[in-house]
C-alpha cells in the first residue's frame, strides 16, 4: 500500500490574492467573531455580495444531518454553478430563490470563513485550482475524493478540471456519516454528464474504487487522527490501491517532511 502526503510543509506567511481585496459583509464577520454561527440572513448576505462559493459550502454543510434534503438541495444548485459565472446576477437570483428552501431557524458553524477571509475568497479559489492542477499533472489517473465539507468551496473547479481530463467520476466523502454507521458514505458525481448531478452512495458502493489509486482532497489536514481514520477506511474497507492526501495546508507534524 502506497501512501503519499502533499504538500509536505505548513503554509505560512500567506498573502491575500492581489485579485481579491474584499472582505466578507460586516454581518458575517460579526457573526464569526461572536460565536461563529451564521444564520439564514447571513447566508443571504453572502449571496447578495457575490460570495456564492461560500454559500454553497455552508448551505450543504447545514443539511449534513438530513441526507435526503441535502441531496435535493445539492441537485437544485450544483447545475447553476456549472452553467453560470460565480459572480453573475443569474447565479445570484438562482441561489436566493433556493435559499428559501432552507428552514428559517438554521444555524451553521462558519469559523472556516475566518480562515478564508485572511487570504481572501479569490485567494482560496486560486489555491484550490493550483492544488487540483498539480494533482492532475502528477497523477492524472488517480480518482478524486473530496473530504466533507470545505472542498465544496471549489466544487465547480473540481468538476470542470476533472471532466476536462476525461475522468468519469468524482466522489464527495462524509466521514461523520461513515463513522456513525450511517446508511450513506457521501456522493458520486457522474462526470460523463455535461451537468453532473450528485447521487447518494453507500459505503458498499465505494467499492467502485477497489484496487484503484485515489486522492483524498481537503483544505487543511489538522494535527489529529481524523485523516488517519479516513485513510485506514479506504485502505482496509474499500481496499484502494493507493491513497494520496492533497491539501492546501498541512498542520499534522507527522505528515510533514
């Protein structure tokens, strides 16, 4: 079993992208600073101010305990991200319309946006795009598996770039579902479709990856044992051929070289 980790060093001294001098709306920044939870009005503020990718990440995350509802919402908004520019008025109108499907009382942990804000939304988009392009250059045959939930921020980039390289499938994996012995393990995107829709898959259906090399994508690998458990699951339960972790930032010292 081959195991590789990339990158090998912490990301430090990062500078905000020269293309992105904006910060999040004041109501969002206030919510992050005082408790970290965002409500429906904060999500609306993100949409109105053209932070559509942040909305995608948070809207899917807030429905994590309701897989069927999450799937329905996923299927409603993902095609819009693939058909429209992320800062277009068209996309904004679609997202505002679908925001109404979310309960009024929702609260979602938004601390990740504090990390995004330090580098800038566009800066994180650039980081993810570089991560994907480098992965495809290094091992174009590896199957992409996104670890819930932060890589959803770059879901349109993952889909478009892997489609352009002829890949047939992309996976979104939720370790919390699997570790709780839930019915589902995540989602599968059929990249042979022009506008791939997510479909819920069970842990058994991940056997499609048996004896195949995979990438595990995340934004940050923290200094805990979660990534170890995920790798063990794919190695022992799914029986993949090769597991390689790709992340923007590595904080886990044992994985640094």
